[in-house]
């Protein structure tokens, strides 16, 4: 299919940019030997940042575990006249 495109174009193809799919790489290598072929920047960065995204996802999950117990405290304090003093007094009574 790529050879049909090459034949139909009035000018030579000087470079190719793709998402790096193996079938596209193979087609470019066989149809346009010696033509520079690089990854699209968006796809390149997406692959490069995968480890960072995964670490961030893990950190977010761990952070949610830590703050999960805060919401029930907020609900109990929400209807109080002076929520700050209630929280402080509850905290002091536990000690």
C-alpha cells in the first residue's frame, strides 16, 4: 500500500514520521530504504513518560489511603457551630 502512495506522489519522500508501529516500520524500511523514519513526538513522549505516570498513579493511590479517614471527621464536624473547637476538644480527650 505504501508503494502505491510513493508512486502517486509527484515528489520524493524525504522522511517519514509515524507512531512507531512495527508494520509501519517494516513498510517504510522495505518501500523507502535509506529514508529517515522517526517517531511522532507525541508518541515518543508518551512512551518516555510511562514510568513517571505509573509512579504518579501509585503515589496517588497511596495518598488516597492516607486521607481516606478524613472525610468522616469532616462530616461529623460540619454541623457544629464552632468546628475547630470541637475537633480540638475531641483530639484532646483522646490523649
